[in-house]
């Protein structure tokens, strides 16, 4: 395994660690777009992946702070209630656990209310940086050789495999898996996705988060949407405010300003004393045009597999 940066830097360290089998594209919308079989199968595979991650965590020596969580997707406006009602019915029809919460039920469990919420189970939070290192520690025990700060310059493909030219030498492989995050778009000819910038904050640790029901992960129907979770050390991590990537000389100040805006969004849900930004950052994320990730072989790159677990940015529709 080679990485041109330090291990688990880049998008891995910038990731906010919300693991959810539900998608930006609803199950109802997936069925409408791809048909019943493909749409349901996509959601089933996502749910299966969540269960597999939980099993993997049990075998790791380093604790990645993987904690099973429930999720709430709140209706951002009254107009979105019908969408959540329909999605709840669709999820239950195909064997996924889901509940529709009314505004009164939300009010009894949180210090705020919304018109409605879709409550789901089977999700988890994780510390992505710790998780990646824990995975590589485990892989190393089984003989995997791992090199940071080793950039792939280019690859040559022939009948026998792939010759990878790096900044320090050459690697001959029978098979290659390209898992370079959003930079994969610069590796292959067809991009198949478009990139934007999103923003995130981590608050300073708070002494009391008892009003946060089940420490559930929170998101909403608006696009772009706000999303939030808690951490084991009492912080709130929140993200959103997606936009076209600003020029490089504007990114740092933009991240600070967007971080302040995110803090106000969090405060509208949880008006807690001592709520302050400790870290604010921006990060690139990718979206596919149909909402499905791009995972598998590519006809123009023999002996190779591409893992592009991108999502979709679209209105919350059913």
C-alpha cells in the first residue's frame, strides 16, 4: 500500500466520521431511478457494509472509537414532511427499521423541534484517522507492506499485470486497487463525478450533552444539509455549507467564516453554554451524477479496480 501523504491524511483525516447506510439519495428515489431490484439492493449492500464494519472493529487492536448510533433526518420545512412519510413507508416495506417522529415527539427528546423526523437504526460514528491506522496495523500483521510519502507517478499496464512507477522506485503487481479518494478523478480519463468543497467544525469539549437524545447522528432534508454528531470526549462535530471550491488563497479564511456559520447552525439546535469552535476546516468531496458510487474494474485499465465511494448532491426527493 502506498500513499503520497502520511498515512490517513487527506480526506481520511478531514472526514467527519458519520457512517450511515441511508444515502443522500433516498431509497424511494433510488427505486424510481434504477428500478426496484437495483434500488433496494443498493440499500441492502450499504446496510451489510455497516454490519461488516462492526465485525472488523472487534478484531482490531487499536480502538477506532466506533460506536453504534441511531440517526435522525429532520424535515427542514413543513413541505418536506410528506417526503419523510413516504421514505419511512418505503424503508419499512423493504425490511429496514424506520420510524416517523412527529414534532411533539421531537420536542420531548430534544431542546428544539422540527416538523418531522425520520428515525433509523444501524448506523455508527467513528474516528476515521484512528480507524485507518488500526486497519493498517492489522494488515501489517498479515504481511502487508505499507509506505507513506510514496507517490504514484504513473502506471504501465500489460498482459501480466501493472508496473507502478513511484517517487522511490517501481512496484510490479498482479492487480492494483486505486483508492485515492477524490484524487482518483485525476488518475483515470473519465471523471464520472464532480467535486465541491464542504466545511466542518469540531467544538471545544462540552461538560454536558445529556439533551442530545441517544447521541444520535443528525442531518436534514435541505440541500446542502447540516449534519452533526458527538464525540467520546464531549465535542460536537458538524458539517455542511457545500459550495464551489474557492480559490486556493481564499480557502483558509473561507473555512474560518464558514466555521462560524456552522457554529450558529449548531447553536440553533443546542443552545449550550461554552459552545465554541476549536477546529474549522474545508475539504473536497465528490458527487456522482446518478447517486451511486463507482466501484469495480475499468475497461481502459487492465488488472485494476477503482474504489470511488462518492455520494450525490441533489434535492431531497422521493
